[in-house]
């Protein structure tokens, strides 16, 4: 029988890798939408999580809608409104970024193996996946210049945190906190949209390094 | 018996499938497209013609097509179609298969260089560079398969007991392998987004430019070899999709050949909806496939064993 949980986790790793190598912003946002959907599907496949109550159902649907539809739609709108298509000259090149992804995964595996957490059956892969996603999110925030890509990095970081929550928690109790983080994220994306338009107005570009030139 | 039958069927049917790619592309363009058997007609037409050899070429030029055709057929003898035992198999035959295909490429390249045409030299450089990178991916996948199945022969990868398929115990890793292999398929067989088989400008060609000077039966051999190579990779991917454990081996074989059309359709769809990459983005594409393969290997160190 196909183990759907593992397949979804591996697909999340695939999106992480693709996001490191993608030059076009629209493609990047689409990859993030896919990752959001995959990440919000994960708890459904965990043993002992399931669709226990009406509240849980509402939570999963909201999660899927925000991560998979709402945030990507807003990001796409931001990309369209400032009419930038690709990230040129990032701080770290694309080939190097892809290799960094490899290193992140390698260290995530070693970390998970040597942490010796008493995880429930089949949760170790979630932890590996979560650490890799978080590290990659952090890396994207550091290695790219455009504000949109940095927000996408933040988004990926949040996905990783959510996965860690999934791996460690046994019940739905943690989800309240998660939901708070998600709202934070939503606000962050909105603020990013506003900032992006303003940078674009001031400099005719959305490169955040240009902000260093600001004076009184 | 079943092994012979499936091999013969494979050798006979390989030129049929590229017709499917053309049909899919025609469908996307809103055209009727060439008939499904177009590649057979092309081969027949080419075989009836004579060959033209430039006076500046040597015997190497004539050797190229023959060797590359033989190198494309040979790996199929080791391939276990639809889970049937392959005709030949021994420990490590996968490595042999890959390097026999490498030898075929070498002779194509040497024959192309023999014409002393600058275009062909350029095509050779690209072809060799990209397939060197693709070899990384293939060997990452081999390392993974060796870890999972403890053997290095094609038929033991897919025999009973060793279930290197999506439905098997390590099915999640096979997802990565299938994506990586598909990227290698596109690279090695010079399809979009790496190379455009329909291009007419020598400067943008990779594979096509190396065979510009071949004509008649030589060209037919090269084309047929290319079909077999594509068939090999497509069959490899299909073999990873499902275990083919229907009770009757004949049913398995039919099922296998029907599923093969899936891979070719996917190639056709990609060819219709994507533009080819700029030349400098191709290494990134292949590198991504390598990292995918290596991701799978790393994951076996952690939990999925």
C-alpha cells in the first residue's frame, strides 16, 4: 500500500528544492501554494489527529484556504502590481542554493538521528522535513534581495514550524497557537504588499538593499 | 519465452511511441498532426535512400551510426520488461548499460567531429557536457537502488520480492526517483526544455546538429537508436510506477505497453506548454535532478530504509 504521509512529505521536500532553484517569482509563488496545500494536508494523515470534531474540520479548511489560496493570491497580486518577473543577481547563486538544500537535508537527517527524541511511530521523517523546510526558509530570507522572495522565505519558515508542531504534538491543542502564527503571517504578507509598492514608487525597483540609501 | 516476446515487441513498437508525442503536440496546437505510424514511414523512406559521404570524412564517420545504434539496442537486452526476467543479467549490469550508452554517445560525437563542421563541434560540446551532468543523477539513483535492494542488476531491481515501485515500502523515495529520472529522460533524449527536437537553427541545436551530415540508412540507424534510447528511459520510469503482478505474463506485457504511452504523453504535454531553457539554465535543471536523487539517498540514512 502506498504510504501517503511519506509521499506528501517527500513532495514537500521536492517543493523546497524547486523553490531554491526557481528564478521566476510567479513560479516561486505557485510552488509555495503547492507547499502550503501539502503542509496543511499533513495532519490529516497522522495517526491520532484525524477529523475528530467540527472545530478541527473548520481549522483544517481554514488552514488550507489561507496557505494554499489566500496568501499565494496576494503574493501573485503583489508580483503583478510591481511588474517584476524574476530575481536577478541574488546574494547566493542558484547552483549554490540548490547544493545548500542538499546540505540542509543532510544536516537535518543527522540532527534527527542524534536528537533521540521519543517520537511516535513514523514521525521522524516529519521532523527531518520540518528542519529542512525551516533552514531553507531562513536561507531564502538571507540569500535573496527582493522583498517578495524574503516574505516567501518567511512563509516557508512558518511551514516548517507548523510541521514541527505536527511531529511533536499528540492533540489539537497546539493548533490554537499555530493559528495565531498564521494570522501574523497574513498581516506580514499584507504589510509586504504595501512596502513593496512604496519601494517601487521610490526607487523604480523592489530591491531591499536600496533601502540602505535612505537618508533624512 | 515471455522475455523474448516482450523484447521483440519493444524493438518493434519503439518507433510508434514518438508518434504519440507528435499527436499530443498537434492536439495542443489545434492541428490534426501526422499519422501515428509516421516514424515507421520515415525510417522506411530513409532506408531506401543511398548515403552521401563527404570526401573529408574517414571511416570513423561511417562507424558512428552503427556503433551508436548497437549501443542503443544492447541495454534493452538487459531490461526486464513488465517484470519478466531479462535475457541477460549479472551483478552490475546497470553500470554496463549506462556505459554502453555512453560509448554510443562517444561514437556519435566522434563521427560528428570527423566532419570538421564547426556547428557539429559546438553540438558535441553541449551534448557531452549535459550528459556528464546527467550521469551524476543516474549514479545517485543507482546508489539509492543498491541501498534499497542490495543488488546492482536491472532484473533484480524489478524481480519478485524487491519492490522498487511506488506501492512498495519505500514508495515515497521512488516519487523523487521518478521525477529525477524524467528530468534525465528529457536531457538525454534532447527534448524540450533542454533541447528542441523541432528546431531548424543549427546554433540552438544540441543533438540534431551532430547528425546533420548523416543521410539515408545511416540517419535511419541514428533515428532508430534515438527511439530505443527514449524507450529505455520511458520503460525504466514505468517499471518504477507499478509492480506488474497480474497473473498472466501476457496481460502484464500488454498493460506495460499501454502504460508506456503515459510517459510519452507527459513528454508531449511538457513540450507543448514549456519553452526551452536558455543554454545557461540547463545545467541548473540537471543539477536539480541530481539533488533530487541524492535527497532520496540521504533519506535512506535517516528513516526510510
